[in-house]
C-alpha cells in the first residue's frame, strides 16, 4: 500500500489498524474543548508523529492515523477528513479550514482491475506556512509548497509550488508572492 502498489483494504492487518484508529477517533471526537490534554494524548497515540501546538477541532476523521506526520503549530478546523492510506506530511505553521479533504487513496481507472476491489495510493506533502481554505480537496500524490495559500473550494489535482496563491477547479496559480 505504502509503495503505491495495488492492495486490498480488507487485509487483516489493515482492518486491525483501521479499527484502532476508529476507537481513538471516537474518543477524540467525543472530547470537549476543556479536554485539551486528553486530545493531545489521543493525537500522539493516533498519528505517526506530531509537533507541538497541535489543535484539531472535532469532528476529525482518518483511515489509520499512523501515516500522518504533523509539524509544529498545526490548526485543523471542523470536519477534516484525511484518507491516510499512504503518508501525509504536514509542515509547520499550517492552517486548514473547515471541511478540507485530503485523499491519498484512489481506485484504478481500468474497470476490470477496479472490480477486484484493489486500490492504489500516493503520498501527499503540505509544506510550511501553508493556508488551505475551506472545502478544499487535495488529491493523491500532490505536493503543496511552502508559504502557499489554496483558495476555498479548490480541487488540487497536481503539485502547487511554493510562494503562490492558487485556487479553482482544477486548482491553478492565481499569483506569485
């Protein structure tokens, strides 16, 4: 799966990891704003790596958690979904608005292969000092460079370089900073 090869999500090891994440997410999503220390502990157990000053407003959803690497000073607003079937690296000082969707998983386009139930993945990298607007969808294999802003409602299907404002469907550079 992490190598980007065809895999079955119903593999026993993956099912166990998904169930573990589901338990942790249920605990996390039922916490209150006053339970910041408990939230931090759950995120440490859930993610592969987290920096300091991480704030994720519930509800939050992911597949496994163990493929998410989050840097310092990360803020994720309501309703974020990260399909972390491959690695998701999030840099430092990143702001993620409500209802952002980050997808590493995808299905084969060949119908015969798709009918086998096998899936594919590609990693996602989000640089430092990035702001991702509300409702953005980040597709598999995308890298977003440092100091970049992605406008609300964008669908990011290809890499976006550093130091730009980009928006649209498909997402494209609006201006350089």
